[in-house]
C-alpha cells in the first residue's frame, strides 16, 4: 500500500483553475466566441426585459431578466462559484490518500472515505499534478511534490502493471426475445417498459403528424415545397420516415439481434471475446463503460444505449461468482432495478 499526504496551496488552486479552463486548442478557440455570444445575448435579453416589454407584466419581465443575467454569468466564467465551493469545503486542508488495488482511501478534515478507482480509466497528469477520477464522478488532484522520488517511481510501476490473462470464463447461450426484453427493462427502466415504449411510440407518431402539418402551417403545401426547397423537403420526409418506423415498433430490428443463433463469450483479465455467426470480435475492457447485475443477467455496456448480456443460466455456479469478481475488478458498477 502506498500512502501520500499533502495540502493544496493558493498557488495550486490557481493552477488547477487554469487547468480546468484549458482544454484542447479547439475548445480554446471555440470558448471565446461562445462566451461573447452568450454575454451579448444575455445583455440583449436584460435590456428587452427592462426597456422594451410592457411594464405591467413586471413578474414575467423579472424572470426574463434573470435568464439574461444567468447568460451573462456563464459568459463571465461563473464568478463567485469557486468561492462558494471553497466555503463549503476547505481545499487547503491536509489530505491523505492510500492506494490499493482497485480503490483509494481518502482522508481529509477528520473524514475518511473509500473510493473505487481504475487507473486505466481515471488517471492523467501534467507537469505538477496527478489527476485521479473515480466512477462516482469525484476526483482528486494530487501535487507531485507530495511523492518522494521512491514513492513516485513505485506509483508509476504500479500504474504500468500489465494484467495477466489468468483463467478465462467461457459460456454459450442463445438469446430469447423474452430475455432480451427483461434485460432492456433493467438497462433502460424509463423507455424499456411497455409503458415507456408506448409513450415513445406515441411521441414519434406525434412528430410524424407535426412534420406532415408543417407546410400548411407556413402557408404552402408539399408540392411547391419540393419545387422550391427540394433538399429541405427531402430532409423533413426522411425525419418523418424515421419517426414513422419508430412509431410502428421498429419492424425488423429484432432480426439484427440474431436471436436464433448461438453466442459464445470468453472473458479473461485481458479482454472479452464474442463469437457469433462464425465471426469472432475481441474487445478490451476499456471498451466497456460499466456493468450491471440483475437476478437473471450480467449486463455490461460499451455505450449508453447498447449493452451486452450474459444470462446467469448459461454459467456454472462457480463461474457466476468468478464473473462477478472479474466485473467488479474491471468495471464501475451501475445501479440496477430488480426485475
């Protein structure tokens, strides 16, 4: 276990603020005109609220002026916000961090908390700081001066350790439509349920009707719209067709899931290997963002919408415990809804 103690100085805080406002060259170029636009928009909104709109609607004018002032506050880089956060928690207080496999133990102000940490996902550095980010959304900014030369060398060796393959977990299974529906509800509890799907389809149907009504609303029809603005009309119809397909229940989508074919999944400390239709794809663990366990499935997600799944019935009893331990050591956990 490696333990370091440190406290941030006002100079450290100033450098961290500059680092947070930095970003790549594209963001730096984009930030100036974006702030100028927001500031100008905010000033115009405030001016209109006080000098242009009718005075008898004073409450509405005040609300509009607050929105404009909020735009100006954003354009000025949130003045006062850092002072407020510093008042909530003293950033210059003495801190101590202990590094263990897969977690950090952080102590500050008499409080100690244990945080999960994956170095391959939540670590970067600059000339003066190590930046650690945790799956819970928190982070620690540790000055390099807190490490002695021996500690920094040991820390880097620990970061650069390569995982060994070890024993793998192999399973074979065929997905069913019922199982896929249950996993979808667990992964997307708002839109995966029957009610959620009905509301989503109703919204898509409403978008189709809105697009069909749009030419009449602007005082024309589809024929002159295609003649005068063919690209715009074609774009509207394409959007309408996509919404119509969604409103109809996305026919043909289940065929893409190939539910009638056997899947073979092999998981090791190094990667995840999926074989389907005679084709094998290999994914590193870094490709996946989180995992989730339900009473019937293990779900691990490469993206916010998509997910991969392993039914527990496809695993031997000892494999289930082994897979749970492997997922806990590799991926942040995502809270699950019982199904």
